[in-house]
């Protein structure tokens, strides 16, 4: 996904000389191609994220199209007020890319882990929230973000888990993508980012009739599509590498509770920080987000119905 | 440079009238920047066709959004705000808020949460530099406001990128919300601080219009490629003796008696 991100940056930069890439001294080798191809459009703002976002607002006001890159623990979480006040309030066209979302920085502890970023950002008016699952969705999200001419937070999580699509999906903003077809009336899975591939694997293992949907767009999201899916399901399982408070699970539950009440199991981080460090896989296990633990949780939930 | 007078006493009267009409606070921090704004609007800010949204305009960023009534008063002189909105200040459904809101043409940023406008101003200046325009950006900040970290992040950036088209004006009235700046969080020499960050800096009496004008001109005409800092020594509540150096007028509302007294001091008349 990172290679796709680098390619998209170069493509956008070469297509539009008003596009500027701002980084808070992060992304060491990631921007090699961009710096080579678009050197005048690259600004390292230093380890000063708050100023970087304020500046991005000023640059957008001056007619530029800033793409602001940081680790998601810092962009958007550390700079949430700058995003709200300097950018979103006037719906300036600034794209925020939060890299390493979830438990990517599994060895580094709480400061670099980010499981609250969707919840924080989705309640800010004018700010869209995208969460691609693979390189194809990443390209779709980048293009959609640039076309939207408004403020977007693009969440990049664990990005080397392989593709969930075989080609660029025909996505429209807000729409979820069916990545495994199933039949109505059973369990349906909705996942975003890194947990889409896990959802597919769990469905393949034990729920062969279940549909699996990927949600690259957290906000806006097609409410009619969500409602339709909920109406056709007995149980909806929502999976995300994010807190169960305020993330995709909340989005689906909010819509379902209003338009199509259905039992929803939210799989995500249970309102806690990581206790230990270790590999990415270890951290997923610690939080009960590995495949086996999630499958067991679903079995337990279904048995209790 | 609109040719309007921007008389300090007229501007202060407008502030008093709207503060009284709206029963609002933040009079003291508006009064400390009256002369600064008068000089900027009269002699320095360039708005093509007197249009607050003109492409190619200079930018005045009121980072200390609490002083916004002083800017409203200038915008009234310019004809950008009608008299009616002043009489309706703070009434239900009115547009003018108690802090700067960028949706009002003429206000470049939404501020009040402090330390934001400075960075937006740095971005505007960087944009002008990248586009090779001659636009200038002024960021008006409070001395209390420079407690905020992003100010110093932005100062590093402005100096590193030699944004000589950027000028920060520090309204050094010596007070912040809870007391004197020296008692809350000692600033030391503001001029030295900005100089050490790579700014070209001057200190001036912030109520002496000729001196302000001269200092701004001197900074812009300098050959130095550094961003500029103008430290304006001001008096919070300037122009009304019982408001001067009295921090309660950050919070106090006018009553009929204090309104009449203040109006008389500012204009020499009770009308």
C-alpha cells in the first residue's frame, strides 16, 4: 500500500503543481520518489505538527492543495483542534494522511499507536474519513479525496497484509464494497482497513454464506446501503483495528438503530491501551483481534442469541 | 490604503457602542490594538478595489481573536460592515461573533483558541513566496498568546524559510486572562526572543501612530531577508482611565454609567 501511496503522491503532484506535500519530519524513504519528481512541492515542516496544519490552512487559502502527512497518532489526533478550526471550519481542501494507524508501531507503545483517530475525526463537520484496506482502495481514496475539494482524513493502517481486491474496485464515495459475496438472512461482515482480510478469512472458514463488505469510506457512508445490508441480515459483525467507541462499529450501529435494527457485534479495541509490546501479530492477539479470538467471540455471540 | 481616516477615537467609540449594545466583554484587549489597526488599514494593507476578498490582497490575520471588536470598527470605516450589524451585536441570529470568524469577509482566520492565526499566517506568507507575489501577511498576536507552543513552531519555520513577507505584531499590553504576563508566565524580552528565532524585530509605542507607521515601513524596507516582528508596547484598555491596566475589563460589561463615562473620555462627548 505504501508503494501505491508514493505513486499516487507523484501522480497528483505531477498532475497539479498546486499540490504540496507537507510532512512533520516523518516518512523517511516514503517520499524519495516525490522529492525527486516534485522537489518544489515538498515541505518538511519539522517536528511541529500544530504549525504544519495551521500552515496547510494558510496554503489552502492561498490556492494550494496541501497533503499533510504524519503518523495517525499525531495527524489527526495531536492536531485535532487545528484541523477543526483552521481547516474544517472553512472546508478547506486539505488532505490529512495518518500513517501507521492501529497497532502498526507495535513495539513502540501507546505514543505511536492510534486506535481513537476515527472517533476523534468523524465528529468534526466538513471532515471526511477514509480508511482503505489495500493498495487498490488506497488509490481510490486518494483520488476521491483530491476530487472532493474539501477536508479529508485518510487513515493508513497495517499495509502489508496483501490485497483484498484483484483490481481497482468501481467505488463511489460513501459506498461499501462487497469483497465476498454471500446470501441474505445470515451473518454479514463489515470491516475496514487491516481487518477486511481477517473478516474474509473468518467468513471463508465458518460462514460460507456470509457476505463480507469493505468500508473504505467511514464518513460519508451510504446510509441506504448500510440499511439495506442490515435489513437482509440476522447479525452484522463489524471489525476494525480501532476502538469500539466511535469507530466503524458505532457508525453501523447508529444507522441500524435508526433505520434497520439488527444485532450488531462490534469487534475492535475494547477501550484500553496496550499493556505490552511485541510484534504486530502479538499486539493483535493481546487485544483479541487475531483471527482465532475474533472467530471465538463471534461463535460465543451467536450462541447467546 | 483606502483613504479612510481610521480615527482612533471613532474606532473606540464604535467598540464602546457595540460592546454596550451587545453587553459584551473583551473591551480592554480591543482598545490596546486600536492604533495598530488604524495604521495598518490606513497606510499599509492593500485591498484591490477595497474588496476584502480580492485576489492578491495583503493578509491581516487577527490571531488574538479576542480583540475582534477593534477590527469590526475598522471594517465599518471601510464600509465592509453596515451600521445595523453593530446595533444588533450579539442579538440572536447575528453574524458577528465575540471572537474572529473567517466566514466574515475581512477576517482571514477563525481565532480565539490562541496560537492558531500565527501559523495560518505563516502558511499564507509561504504561499505568496511560492507564487512569487508581493503580498504581505501580518499576524497580530497577543503577548499572552505567545505562551502557545505553535507560535514558536511557526517562528522557526518562518525564519528557516526566510519569509520576509511575514510580519508578526505583538500586542504587548502586559496582561493575559488571569493576570499580568510577568506573573503568569514570564516572557522576558519578547524582542530578544524573536531575534533569537531569526526575526528582524523592532519595539515601538503601540499607541503612537507615527512611530508604528515608521517602524512598519522600516521593517518592510529592510534588506534583511528575515521575517519581521514588531513588538508594540500597549496599554490594555487604552483610552478610558478606569479600564487602563485594569484586567477586569477583559471580563466586565458596560452599564449605563460606565458606558457614559467611557464614551465621554473617548470622544469628549456623551453622545
